[in-house]
C-alpha cells in the first residue's frame, strides 16, 4: 500500500488560506496591494517590495506547461508505486508559476510537451485535510 504524500502541518499562518481553499478546489494566489506584484506561493509579505498588504484571488486553473521532468522511480513510499510520473512547472494564465505533477496521461515520457495547455485537476488527500492541485492536458 502506498504511503501518504508529504503534506503541510498546521497551524501554518502564512499559507493556511491557500490550503483552506484547496478543500473547495480553489487555486488561490495573492497580489500585492502596494506594487501589484503577483505572489505565489503564499507569503505574508510581498517578495518585491516587502509590503504586508496582500489580496487573495482565485485562479481559473488554466495555463501552459513551462517545463517538466519525468521521475522514473522514487523510493519515497508515497511515490514508489506510481511508476514514471511527471514533475512540472506550470505557468497559470493569471501570471504565476506552480510546481506540480502532470496527470491524466498514459505515458508521461511521450504524452507531455513543453508549451501544451493544461488545466487543474484536484487530488483529495486521505482524510480530506487538503487537496493537491495537479494538472492534466486541457
Ligand atoms: Zn509589493
């Protein structure tokens, strides 16, 4: 039986609004109220100007595959039974980049190409604590 993926441990004040939203399958990101920077992953302060005034937004969950690598085998118990899987960066249409997995393909070696359109597919974890944003071909 596969183990559980590493998951966030709460309380985690800076990123908890992001993880709370995943339960409703909402992919949230921040913008800076002062300089307009698009902020992802979730943080307390803007990485551009240092302001702590940020606003939350919900992404449509659509974007483009920026780059990827296929992991052929992993000894971590959560990944050992997966077979080859794709670790990827996806550029969301709203202007931020997320590290994720590409799912919903038969063969990640041949079925994934840089630049392809992808959309979010939520994978609920174990006891419903959080859901993880994966991406599949759009
Ligand atoms: Zn800023």
